[in-house]
């Protein structure tokens, strides 16, 4: 780096003005990281208000050789936005929703727009972004794109990648690549937008997003059900999809370990069902008309009881009922409060392999760390499990090995939806082959030859 933070801040102030640059305690108070926040770590936070200002910040930093870490809402869970020794480039002043077009079903917005604001704008036009997650009040569109976020609706609407029609991106040297497209059909060469989706701020700064929306379903119905076996969990999903013409929009499975801890032990909820079942499924279905959707879904659930897939159930009849059910599934603070966040994993594998994998993991943990606690929940329909382990905090490397080592043979992934960031960098090789990593490095080298964008994320 040429010049220290004070010199860099002074140069950036010439580009962005005082309002566009934070230093000292204004920068030091910034945190990132969700339930257990850590300091952002940047001495300088640049806050451009337009794409051309982003371009000038990157041109200046590139010239000076100063590393730049793009910063969205700071809710990422793999340490991708920590910015020690770098300029944090925050998109927080770029919050304009430029267009919501119901005919083409597209929303075009700045990357700094918060997910919830985009959801509300889309809803106002009868559209649905098709993406939702617990951090909706802070996560930004640019952050969602950079991490290829998943969330609760993937089973019906796909990951962020499936929602992106086009992106405007600024490269490390300040070049603006305007790839905003509104068309689903556009086969004119490489899919450049897709290259930046999931690139975690290592290839460019996303400044504007064309987001593919879905028609907004007139009604959703929600139920929490007790399920007697893992086979029944799998059979229930298939039966629900058949009974509802494939409109299941959430299928969140909580193992008893999770339900016990969050719904009962934490004392933070009124348990809607007794804690005597091995599995609980929080499921949601979209309906084409709002009249009696709850009653129609209750009928479907009764049929699932008759078929033996479900032993007990509660169907939400009001918005408050629905919120209370989701509050259990989303209560990560209760989980973190009890077990800490140090040994929390976001993995994926074929559904058929899950039961055996978890049984083996439980046995291995009990043998090596007797008394440790294995708590599991996840977006099962997407093959995605969130596994949290309480107890052997001091033995993270060994626990990583127990969790990750079997995944390759199962065709699974060490990161289902949170990305690699800095936290999982050492494990990338478990999910990507050497030739794949070599291609990724070539792309990085081509777009960011001096390695100023988010160094230390994905690769050393
Ligand atoms: C309570 C909670 C629930 C969550 N649930 C889910 C879930 O269900 N599914 C899921 O996938 N994730 C989930 N997450 C993780 C997180 O919300 C997502 O990773 C989200 O996409 C991060 O967005 P952000 O704006 O906060 O990005 P940040 O945390 O600010 O950044 C994340 C990464 O993206 C890069 N980045 C940010 N903005 C840009 C940009 N404009 N251009 C280029 N790079 C950029 C950063 O450098 C960093 O590497 C959850 C987090 C919390 C706290």
C-alpha cells in the first residue's frame, strides 16, 4: 500500500467529500457478522453515492495498491466482509430502486438496496422477489448477489443466481461493466452476470442489479407438523408437492435436538407441538386464491396424517400464528446463546444420504467428545443442513474434520449457501478440484491482476 490510512482517506475525500469517507471512531464502531458480530476492522470506510463514484474509488485504490473490501449489510456468516488493512467500500448510500416492471417482471435497483425494501417494492407491483432470509432487514441486494444467497424459498424459486437477469459491476481498475439486461432470453455469449454471482467481492463491485421476479402468490398457508421418521420426512415432501401442484415454498426441517433447545429449553417460545417427535417440519404452500387457503391446507395436512407421514400438526390461521411458527425456526440467537457460533456448519448433500451421515457424525462426536451436543436443522428440500455442535469448542480443527471429511464421498458441499469467505478458505479443496480452483484463479487474475479486491477471500 502506498500511504497510510490517513493519506488514503484524504485522497478519497477529494473524490467523495467528507460525507463519503469515515475514519477514526466512526469506522471503528462498525461491525459485521450476524448473531455474534466482530469488528469490521477497516481504518477507512468509503461510502460512494453513485456508480461513477465507486469507479473513482476503485481507480484510486488500484493506483495506490490499496486493498478494497466491498461491504453490504455485513450479515454474511463466513468473514467475507472483514476489512483489516483495507478500505471498506460500503454500498449503503446507493439505495435507489430504479424500476419495478410488472410486464417483464423485473426489478432494477442499486446494490445497496436492503432486501426487505426490495421485497416491499416488488409486492407493491404484485411481484415476489422469490428470495427471503432471516437477515432481510439488513442484507443488501449486492451482498445477496455476491454470496449467491439461498434462504427459505429456494425449493420453489431457486438461489439468487436464478433471479439475476443482469448486473452492473465495477472492476478493480474502475472500469464500469454495464450488463443490466431485462430479458430472460439473451444468448449472446458468456453469462457474465453469473460469473459475479457468488464471487464474494473478489472479482468486482456489484453496483446495480436487474432482479427477475415471480408473480406474487395471492395466499400462502403455513403449518408445523411432527413427523415420525426420516423416511416420512422425505415422503411427506413428495406427497405435499403432489397434493399442491408443486407449490411448496418452504420445507424447513428441525431435528428434535433443535426443537427441544429452541422451542422448549430456551423459554423464548410457547411450544406449538409437544417435544416428543424426532422431526418437525415447518412448511409453507402458495395458493392461487386467498379464499380459505388455510382451510384447504388443513385438509391437505389431514390427508398427510391419514397417510402416516405426520403424527401431529398445527396450521396457522392468522399472520400472528405464522409469525410465531417462523420465530422458532428463525431463532438463531437462542441457538447461539446455548451453543455458541464457533462450531456452526452450513453443508449440503443428497437427501438420501443425510440420515446415515448424521448418525455417523453423532457417533464420532460421542466417541471423541463425549457429552457434546449435535443440533440440526435445515432447508431439507434443497439438501441443505445447518449443523451446530456444542461442547468441543477448543477442538475446532478436529470437529471440522469430522463434519467435512465424509462430504466429498457423498457428493456434498462444505458450503451450501453462505459461501467460503475467509472462514472456510482452508476447506475449499474439499469441495472443488485442483483444475476447478486453477480456473477460478485464472478468472481472478484476469479481472483483478493486482489482487486488490477482497484479498484472502476464497484463496490465500
Ligand atoms: C439472521 C441471519 C440469517 C441468515 N440466513 C441466511 C439464509 O437463510 N441463507 C443464506 O444464504 N444466507 C443467510 N444469511 C447470511 C447473509 O445474510 C447472506 O450471506 C447475505 O447474502 C449477505 O448480504 P450482505 O449485504 O449482508 O453482505 P455482506 O455481509 O456485507 O458481504 C458478504 C460478502 O459479499 C461481498 N459483497 C457485499 N456487497 C457487495 C457488492 N455490492 N459487490 C460485491 N461484493 C459484495 C462482501 O465483500 C462479502 O464477501 C443469514 C445471516 C443472518 C445474520
